[in-house]
C-alpha cells in the first residue's frame, strides 16, 4: 500500500485556567556527549597553547625585565640601588637587623656631626676611621644591615652584593636572639627583603629550607617554570606604568598641591608598609643629655616577638647561618659573628635560660664551622643611657660597640691579618686608580 506518511499529531494540553502558553519544544542534543567533547577539546588545545607559549618565551626571552625594579622601594631596594649607582670596592661589609642599623646611624651622625638620610647612606664612617687607625691602609665599609633582617635575609643580601661584582674581604654580622625566634614570622618568606631579593639571587640550593607549606612550594616551582607566572609582577608594573603615564597626559597632576608619599602614608598607613622615601629615615646628632633622658619602652613589642618561640624557625635560621658560612668559605670572605648588646631587661622578657642556650648554640656553631664568634652583650659595660630602648643602641652605645669590634678584630691573629691585608689591598687599588687617572697616556704602567 502506497501513500504519504503524515507526522503524528501531538496534542498540547493546556492547564485549565492557568493562562500560560504551552511549553516550547526543547532540543537537548546540545547537552549530549558530542557537545561536552567539544568543550574538552577547546580546553586541551588552550592548555597546550599556553604551555607552548610559556616554553617559547622562557627560552627566547623577548622582553628584558629589570630584576632590580620593584613595585615599591623598601630597605633592601635602597641598599642595592646604592651599590649599583655608586660602584666602588668595599673591603668590609656589615650585616644585621635594626640593632646594627641604629648603632651605625647614631654613631656616624655624631662622628660626622650632621644629619644622615638612611635611604642613601650605607657607610660606616666611624668604623672605617677606627679600622684605619688600628690596621693601617684604607677601609671602605658598606652597611648591608636592615630592619628585621634575619639570617635568611643576611644570606640573600650578601649574595646580592657579590652579584654586583663587589666582594668584601671581611663581613661583620651582628646577631641577636630575635633574629632566630621572632614569633611574628612563620617562615623566611614572610620578610620584606625576601620578596625583593628573590628576584635577584638564585635560591635553588636553599629552596627546601624556605617553604613550610605545599602552596608556597608550588608557588616557587611555578615561578621557576612558567614565564607568565615568573614575570607576572613585571608585567603588572609595566601595565601600571603605561596606564599612569596615559592618565597623567590626559589629567595632569596638580603641581601646586601634589599628592605625595607623605600624604599617602597618612591616608593609608598600612599600604606598602615596607616602603620608604628619602627624608623618611633621618638620623641626627645626639648630645649626652638627650641620651640620658630619652628611652622608649618597647616591652609590648618584644613580649609579642618572644611570645611563642618556634623550634622550626629557630632551626631554619641556623640552616641559613650555615649557608652564609658556606658562601663566605666559597668566596674567601672572613666572617665574624658578634652577639649584639641588649639590655638585661630585654633578656628577662626572653627568659635568661633561653638566652644562655642561644649563646651556647652560637659558640658551638662557630666552632663547628671554624668561624669566630664574640659575645659583646656585656651588661656591665653598656648603661641604660647607651640605648634608645631595650635593644637599640644610640650614638654613645654604638661608639662603644665599634670600639669593641675593632679591639676584638685586633686581638686575634686570624682576623688581624685579614684586616691588615684588606686595608693594604684597598690602598693599593686606590693608588692604581689615581695613577691611571693622572697618567691616561701610560695605561700599562702602575705603581707596585
């Protein structure tokens, strides 16, 4: 039987009295397996393209980013900026936390009898003067110390200095208990110097000691493996600078009433707290009367810092002290550790037995690594008037400290020989530079 087949009649039932139109026909084929496979194919192709682009950019390096550039200018940025802007040989370097910063700043402000801006001043004029008087020759000390500097930061900072082709002959590292047990930090990656210095120095050999969490380890691995991840901050800074320049062209800033860094810190005190600007950190000369009457109470701060000593942090920072020792051995740098003076009251906050254990650990470490370590925290020698607070030396305490350092360097034949050689070598270097400057027509000749 032949004929034309007609489609079946589909009855549409209306709900009685609901006033709604019948539901339209829904094609559910787009949710089927073929559509899902399409999405999966797009994702796989996108992922392969992303990896391929990252690999290509990693090996070709089409854009040269400046690793010394950073989103803000913290203490470490100013240190490296000074080293790079004023290249000159330094035969001594200082490492340490704000305890060393305070001692140098106060002592030099009094010695030079002038205000010094700590963003640009990284010398140690009084120490150089005493070293030259003791050992002869010439000395040029660079101050690498920074507030909050821990052994992990000290290790990275010295490596960064050597990366600039400036290798000191002797390093004096002032340490204190806080540097190893600060309860406000959970790992070396929490510090301001780390976030800047990791852009400059290679950390592959210490990566196992840096990170406590799997997320931090993954972040480090991705930053080493993926171009876009590694240079994400550089790309962000470039975009921000581009947008800022365009906005400045369209909407010029008010030159009569500019919005300064000082205005921003008053308005947003917690925004980029590690950033400093010229004029923000000034050390001025101090008279003895001011030293006797000015003493700040930082008890609450150190109760918090000593509150919960973390055994893991303590061990980690000694690992980095080991790395610093290995680096100095490799670079033929004489490393001298000095335990910085603090008040008896500060030790009572920490607990005397904990402090004694720390001193013993330093002595054992120095013996094992064949370095010299000196305990200069003499409670009888340093008075209350030598301190700004319970740990930071003022100008008069700083002078005592550096006189003591020069004394101990001269009391040991190993350090005494190292200092004498360092002074003579720098004197010879300067004589050659001066001769070459005055006799440009005789480049091959130089003084013996």
